[in-house]
């Protein structure tokens, strides 16, 4: 009888369906962050620089691994969409011009008073072993991308003034185009093509304020 029960047990086990073991979920790999990457914060040697009627202030800079950040504020002369166009980080004979900006705050101009915008500039891919004991952050240009409605209300008067001072016989005016005021070239020398006149009138120089504004920090070796 015992042999019969044992035989039935073996037969039932052999006929049972195979159940595969449930695979164990593996944790996702995490990026390795070297604890030796340096971090340091510094105030600038000089907090304010002025050039071309634009005042720029640097509050602080800090080094975070392979990235250097600096908080800056600058004058807004009008309601155009002003932003930092060109900037660079110089250290130990090297220069980095790749940067990003994060706006911290903005105060629009009002009642004849200039406004102010504050940004964080971030320079990336700085070698962790770079000597930043004498690092300079330089802002070369601050510009505004003109909106169509800004040409007549903001830019035309200063463009016309600049043309007159240079003795360039181009005159400007505004006309209604589909319900929006549009700046037009109303006069130019006969020897000047329309294309050449437009290159002068729509030059970046009228929408860009040149620096440089440079600040020096000690972010360690």
C-alpha cells in the first residue's frame, strides 16, 4: 500500500505544470557622483560695472562640480525683451563661452525709471580640477529681440537719430499694416539699394548693448 501511494505521488508531481520562477526586478543604475568634485561660493571683487548706460551687478558665484554659476542683475532701458547675448568664463588661460540663463526676477521700466532683470548664468563642462582661484565672468553683450510692435514705439526714434548723426540720408516712418504700426523706409539715396538700406536700419547694433562687464571671483583650486 505504501508503494502505491508513493507511486501516485511521483506521477502527480511529474504531471503538474511547470511554473517558472518570478524574476526579481533589478534596481536601475544611478549616476556616479564623485565626492571629490569641488563646491565653493565666492563674492566678486567688484560688485558693479557700468558700460554703455547699462549697469550690471554680480551678487555671487559658486562652483558645483563641473558647473560654475553666477547671479547677475542688469539695467532694462525699455520694455523690450532684454537678455544676455554673449558671455564667457575665463580661467588659467582657458575660456568657456557655452552658457545658459535662468531668470530670477524682472522689474519692468515704468514712469521714466529704468527696470532691472536678474539672471543666473550657468557655465557647464568646467573640469573638476580646474584652477578657479582667479576666474573672470565677462558679459560681452546684452540684447533684445525686437517684436514687430516695438519698431515704431521704441526703436525708430533712436535708429533715426543714429542715422542723422552719421550723415546717412535714410528716413523712416510708420504706417498701418493689417492694423499694426509697421516701420518703413520712406527715403534713401538713389545710389543705395533697398537691400543695403534695410541692412543698415535693421542692424543688430540698434538692438544690442555692448560691454564688456567683467567680474572676478576666487572659487578655489
